[in-house]
C-alpha cells in the first residue's frame, strides 16, 4: 500500500539520481536521502543552458518515519554533490559507493560510511571516508544469502565504458567487505550494447 505523507522542516527539493535508505537506531526508524542532481534554478537559466543540470548540495536529509519531520545536515567529509551512486544500509549505517560528480565529470572510487544515532531531541550524524571504493555508477544491486549480502552487477566506469564485472558485498558488525566475483557469460546483446538497463528482481536475480 502506498501512503503519502507531507514533509515538514527542511524537505529536499526535486531531484533525480539520488538514493533513499532506511536506518534503525534506538528503537526508531528514519530515512536517509543523499545525492542527486536537478535543473539549474530558473533565475539562472539562459537560452544556452536552460536544460542544464547540476549536482545538488552534498547534504544528508534525515526524514522521521513516524512524523515526516525532515532535517538537512552538512558533514565535512562530504564535499561534492554526486549522483547515480549505490547506497547499502545496515542498522544505523549507510554505505555510499561510487557515484558521478557532474561538476568535474568524474567517477572517483569513493566509499563513505554514514552513521546515524537517532537520539532523543536531535539526531547525531557522523561520516567516515573508507578505502577500497569502486568507480561505478548506475549499477544494479541484488540481495543474496543473508539479509546483508549483495551482488553488484553492471554499471559504468566511464561515459563510454560499461562495467562488466560483478562484485560481492557483505555488511556486518565490522563494516563492509567486497570481493570480485566471476561475471556470467554475457550474451552479445549485452556485451556489445553501450547501455545497461534493468533492476533487481529477488534474491540473486536481476532483469537486464
């Protein structure tokens, strides 16, 4: 069932290419929205750039599950806006992997861990920059095995290069663990096409 709830406080503006994750802390639930891009403000549009897009500010939006209260947070570790990244959540942590930065047209191999403590009164957010990220955008993530094991399929390494590898990801109390996995034998339609399009179906399955 779909329910609509009006957000109050500091709601995010219209965007695309962002992620929304669910975190649990101290018996409470919240939604984390990060990233995305939007059209440039109407006051700044000209006949040359009217259809241009820019990265949204690198803010973390925290949305209360019960009341729809929304707050925006800047963290010093998040210095650039980004889009089309991956977000994987476990308990009170969200891992942001990869992404594209429109202002510099690059896909840095980034990996951030956001920790959210839903304290009484005001939430506490912290962010760590981790090593061993992936240069990847617009990938498909499908769950396998336990509740926090995944396979990353497809995506892009650059505007003209598809990512044909697969990566195993596991989240546990110690953090995030990633290992390369042998990809399936892609048929010619997939291997020769310049685009990826699809989504996760169920545990271990994806539609391309």
